């Protein structure tokens, strides 16, 4: 029968990101068509089926179309901000001094506990709008500033609410094991009990979390404590991710891989054994150059090791008030190329296909492929490298989410 599309974008240059191998899957004189919010055709215009028709035709005049961008690691929902702390650090205060003065994560925890759900949604919207303006169509949002059951659920509900306020897909992650709250009085074992026995079941039973994450670091939780969180997540049927090897090599990447984690994130200090374990497990390396830059880290993540072991590499803003107040995935790509020496092709795959893989959603999003959600970013650029090269100028022409 006749192929009838709801909308078709014609005269475009496509980056499908659909090739399994290197390269961007570029197609000149291309077309993308959608029906019921899903991609129904992608390819050369010349290959459109005979007799096709469309309710709406969009002339792209040679503009480039990529998959909608995916920000696969953010802490977008939180109360207050840490601008004052930024000033203290500029005046020479150390993290430890700031933490002792009640700064750091626990100051954001106080502000988040105080804010009601509407306030958390309201505070996150401007940050979300900045990302949508650059063509983001899917975003991952973590909790982790509640550190008690009620506030962690409040953060996750606020994250879900954002998907009702804007045309965007939101995946949520419970990050209960982010830091020790003041009332824990240093008793980490008891707090991990709370995370495992109350937070994870509550989030799973309420359908509020799509995954579980933890901060495995000297200043946070040990590999044994992290393993307990992973076991509880598995018992609740939730996939896991991990903030791993950010400031030291606790072999967090290896632990994440041994638990078949969707991703291990940060990874500045990951070693060859960790990269090999990730490759065997299919765990995605999520690199976060915003945090590296903002805390003036000097050890770059081992991109050469990830390439050697064919570990998929994703990029994300890690938008959070303490170490990465960054709301630009385009600038994130520039930082990854400039600071980590990732290539243009690696960066573009890292904010589309590989970011979708890091969320376990490559079957739905991340490439221009028939059957996937028709999430597109349409760009006023002459060549793909412009998306990584520029700092600050946003060349987005239009954003499409589920065909609209
Ligand atoms: O400082 C904050 O508010 C979050 C810090 C952030 N969380 C984490 O696990 N690693 C980080 O860099
Ligand atoms: Fe993070």
C-alpha cells in the first residue's frame, strides 16, 4: 500500500550514527520521515518508496540532521547553588575546609530537603531549557541530594515531572549512596543499610527509578559498600551505574563491570584492567569533562585504553552545583576534544548512540534508524566538526521530539 508519513524532512544531510563501526553514517541528499512519532524512513531521497505521501513536508535546504542529543549523566534537580563556595575556593579554601564549614554536597542536601517538589521543578526548568535549546531530546536525572527516603523520592518525582512540563524523555537514577548525611554521624554501614533496605525498594516499588548509581570514592563509599548497593539494586530488578575512579583508583570501573553496570562514569583514574573488564561486560565509559575542568583535575581519563579495548565512550554534562555547573552538551564535546583529545566522530557518537547505550535505551533512541523514536536535531552548519569546534555559539535550527 501507499507509504503515508505524518511528516518528512527533505533535502537534508544526515548523520545517522547508525554504523556499528567508526564514522558518522553520513548521507547526502537525505530524507527522514516519521509516522506515529517513530522514524518510518531514513536514507537518500532517491530511495524513498514509490508513491510515498506525507501530511507535512519540511524543506531542510541542505541543513544537517543528527539524532536528538542525549545527556546521559546529570544531577539536574537540586535546591540552591554553590556559587559562594566557588568564591571561597577562588580565595584558596580547600574542599576539606569548605566541607567542614558545612559546604559541599551536604549544603545542597540542606537546600534540597527544604525545597518542595514544585520548587525543585521550577529550579530545574531553566537548566533543562538550556539543554533543550541545544537539541537534547533525552536526559538522565539523578537524585542524591536528599540522602533520606522522603527527599530522594521527592527529587525523583520532580525529575519525572520535568517530562510532563517539557517535550523531552527523562530517565531517572537513584543515587542514594552519594554522600553521608549529617544525621548519620559517620556511621556509613547504617546509612548503606538505609539505602539498600529502604531507598532502593521505595524507589523501585513507586516506579520512580530506572537505574541505581553510587559514588565509589575515598571521600564517599568503598567498593564493599558499593557492592552492597549493587546487590540491592539487582534484587529490586534495577540496572546499575557508578561514579567510579574520579579522584583515585579504587578499581570502581572493574567493580561496575563485574556487576554488568550500564556505565561507569568519570574514570580519570581507571587502569588497563578496569578498561578490559568494562569491554568484556559491555559497560559504557561515560566521560565528564565539565567536572574535570571545573575542579581543575590534571589526570585525563585513559581514552587510549578505552579505544584499545573498544570500550564505548559517552559524554555528558554531569550538570551539578558542586563540580560541574554545566548546561551545554555542545561545550561538553569541545572540552572532550580539547582536553581529552577525543575526535569529532567520537564526540558526536558520545552524545547520541553511546549516550543512549549508557542508558540501556539504544533500541529506542541514539541513531537515525527506522523504528526508533523520531528525535532529531537540525543544525545550521556546513560540516559536522562545527558542532565540536565552537565554544558558546549554538547552531541549532530546530529540535524534533517523537516526530513533533
Ligand atoms: O559536589 C556535588 O554536589 C556533587 C559532586 C559530584 N558527585 C559525585 O559523585 N562526583 C561529583 O563530582
Ligand atoms: Fe555525577
